[in-house]
C-alpha cells in the first residue's frame, strides 16, 4: 500500500530531499506529464537507507506512475542516472528492493549485483 512510504525506513529517501549536497534527481516527462523520477542521495551516519553501503556511495531510488511502466522509461531513467553518477565521480551506486520485485531483472541488466539480503 502507498502508505508504506511514510514509514521511517522509506522516508529517508525523500524526506528533506534537496537539502543534502549529494541529492540529485532526474524526471521523465511524457507529453508534458511527469511519468516518473529517479534520484540518488548519500546518507550520513544518522540517516541510512535500506541499501546503505558507505558514506561515499549514493543510494538510488526510482518511481514510475503505473501507466508508464513496461515502456522502457524506467530503464532510460536508470541509465541516465548511472551515467550522471559516473560524471559526478561516484565509484558505485546502490539500491534496495523488496523480495519479488519484478524490477530485479532490470537492475541485473544494468549491472547491479546482490550485495546482501535482510528482513
């Protein structure tokens, strides 16, 4: 349910976004409407995301409105953000997903590997 985004472990991805030095976001538009977004941020010690690796590795998050899924928009957003992160000289990016998320295939095609699994 949509309400899960308000749980503390998920709020860290968007709460006060744009106030940290490593907060970056790309937006996809289709026919003048926002279709989705991808964003990265690094987390200081007191604020860590579920895919936290270290203070220098930004964690990536992506969201698409349902009607725009399965059209390649998410792939393009991810490719663009990965290229952006490379230009910003990040050695790597991380992300976290829930078990059974169909996007795991997309992430694998983009070069992501399972680092660890937890509850």
